[in-house]
């Protein structure tokens, strides 16, 4: 399992998740011995999160976000605790999917480092993700996997082209029966970004330069390291989850940008959702 925190921008990723979940999909494999659960489940909830404006920002904001609870256990289309994704290739030990992620907009007048600069738009990330299982405990109590997602980053506003690409390989440890029914997910890995993407977040043009904020040309390359821990549990028709994520920018290609005010950032959040409807049709499931 690849544990992901609630999206930085609830509206962007939630809308995408709902859209993907309504697309036609092949029926799930009915010949598997895996446990069977409803083909789809729908619900709603709320999340409270605290997130930095961007990696390296010394300003964080709290958000109270609506959270759609969408689970779809199709063979080629899936929406579950690993996120929404279209399965392109699924073989024993390997899975190639089309995955998505999102980030929130940043209002520059709320961030002293960016005061007077243009706002940063919300973004959506789309691209392929190759995942492989590295190890599974004999009793199913632990799984170790690796993900290699490569995504294009697109600004959700007029006049903003594709911003660049991001590569975030991760190592994931999933403990589905960690303690008293709680699932625990641990994830860590480095990040690389393209030059246009880093220029968008960390570049300072001559027109935006001030005495305290010199002009800066960002380079592409290494973008830091992140580690994440998340817990979740399903209580009948209620789901509860929480996460904490730490990012370190030591050695990042843009670490000397005047827009980088600190080398470490912490994000955290908690969410609760209620399952309101489910399908009478069942599908195999390993979640």
C-alpha cells in the first residue's frame, strides 16, 4: 500500500477521484481466493490538516476540507486508500497504474517571502506509477513495496502551462494489523523535479527582486527527502485516518533560493468519513 496524506487541495483531487470512479471499468476477477467486498462504496467526511505553503516555506495554513469517501474495486479502475488510479498492467508482483495527486494554491500576500509576487495556482499531477511488492510476511501482517511515480504537474488556472515533471520513488512498509485493528503505513523516499517546475516555485525574476529577495534562477534536480506515517481504521460504517509527513531540503537544487526559509517542513492531519452506500455486487479485495 502507498499511504498518501489528504490532498493539499481537497477540491482538485476529490473531484478527480470522483470522476475516475464513475468511468466504466471491467468487472473484477471473480476467480480469486482473495476476500470479497462490495464493488463500490460511497460516503462523505471531513479532514482537518495543517500544511506548509510549499516545501521550504516558513508559513503554514490550516484547512478544514470536505472529504469524499470513494472505494471502487474494479479490475482496471480502482479508488481506495492507495488513491484513485487506472490500472494499465497488473501482473504478480508488479503493477503499472495511472495515478494522480494535487496541491493547494498559495496566496503571496499571506506569505512574507513571496510578498508582491504572483500567487501560485493549485496544481494537479498526473502520470504513470510502477509499483512492485518486495516482501510479504507469511501471515500477511506486513508488506514491503516500492513505487516509482513520474507525474506531469499542471497549473489549475488560465494562462499557466504544464509546469514541469516530478519523480518521487518511495519505499513503503504496510502493517495492516498493526495494533488493535489499526493499519499503519510508513513511506520514505527522495524527490526530483524538472527545472521549469523548480523555477515556478523557487525562481525570482528581476522584476520580483528586492533588497531582501535577490533574483534567483532555479535549477532542476534533487528536491529533498520526505518521510510519512499514516494510520487508519474502519469501524463498521465509519473510517478514521491520520498522517504526519516530514520533508527535508538539505542538498536540494533550490535550497539556496531566497524563497526557501527553512530546510524542514512538517504537515499533519486527521480525517473521518462515513460510508453511506455500497454495492450489492462484490469484488476481490486485498485492502
